[in-house]
C-alpha cells in the first residue's frame, strides 16, 4: 500500500524492508535488481537504516550485494557511525569486514568550510559537538565497550581529534566512562588487517 510519508522521505522499498529487519524482503528486492545505494531525503541508504537498527542479517545481505559502506548521509555519517551510536557490535564488525574504515570522520562540514567560511564558523560555534568524529569517538562517548574493542581490533586510530581537539579517550574521560578510558589507554595501537583476519566470518 502506498504510504505518503515514505514518498516524502524518498524511501525505497529496500529502505522500508531494512528498517523493519525483513531479511526475506531484502533478499527478494536485491535478487530483483533493486539499486542498493539510493539515498532518502536525509541521505541515508538502506545500509544506513539496517546499521542504525542493528539488523545484521540485512547488513550482511546488502554488503554481499555490493552496497557502498562509504556513503555518507547529510550529516556526514557512514553506516559504521550509526552502528556504533547504538552499540550494534556485530553490525559494526560486518561493516568493517565489508571495507568500512574505523577512522571515517563525519566530515560533511569540511566541504562547507571550502564553500562558505562564515557559515562554517557559525556552525562550529553552535552546540553540536560531533563534527569530524570517528566511530571510535561515538562509541567511547556512549560507553559502548564492546564496540570500542572491535574498533581497536580493526586498527582504529585513537589519536584522531574532532573539531574541538578531543580524542576518543577525551570523550570517554569527559563522560566518566572509566572502563572504556582504560581500554583506550592500555590497548596497543593495533594495525591488524582486520578484513583479511576475519574474512571467514563474513
């Protein structure tokens, strides 16, 4: 049945199937030749939706169908940011196996800096504190220890700073997440080839 709100959001049948975790519908749409990387009004692909909700079977199907793990939505987030935001560790693992970088920064504002310096400075002065953040920043700030661990195993760079100069460790400390802060302090800077190491699991 036609849903006007879906049309307004520019969501495809694939978006809607992934939003509810309907793996059978996702498989049928993919097998029918559905485009997997179409973006809705907010710039989200079906992979963003599946990652946000933590529907790992749908994420796996989309990656196998060639979904681009590097597509950014309108606030600059890749699917991995969304998985880490909601502590979906298995989904994060699949995205890393699919080629997502643990060091992706939600850098939509970088393009704006080149186009309009005044607007860029205005946005930076506003209350949002999440520009240029990696999935590790996100997971550390929200005390998602298992997700932090998987990102570190994937070789996430703990020294990357956001637009106000904060590292993931700073975010953990500022939010008094002692275990995550300890994990970030003690873990070796691991440059393991994550995709090769875990490929058998995908």
